[in-house]
């Protein structure tokens, strides 16, 4: 829908919401002190925040991202402010 309207920033945001979600992602070391942290249970690997663990879903989402990128390159009539800069 967003690609048809030329809203590629919104299309990319929707793609990211589906691909990785909005849940907190653990980064770096989780055990930095000697005391147990209250939020430790929330970042276990069993609490998956995205759908990229399934091979089939990952292939579909990769295809969707490629289609968004392809449509963006083909639409020269859309203002640069509505496009995503993928360096």
C-alpha cells in the first residue's frame, strides 16, 4: 500500500516492525555485576522478539524488502524525502 502511494519511509518502517518488532533487544554483556538483575528474565533467548528465526518467514521478508527497494528505485517521480537512503 505504502509503495503504491510513494511513501517508502512508511513502507520501510512497516517492514521493520514485522521483521524485528519493537521489543527490547539485548546487546552486549548481560552479566556485568555480582548481583542478579531484575530484568534478566526478560532478555532470555527464548523470548524471541522477531520472526526471523523461521527460514520460510525470513525468505518472504527478504523478498518484501527487495520489492520495496525495487519499487523505490523505479519511482523517479517520488520526492527524495519520501525515500529511504540505503547506502
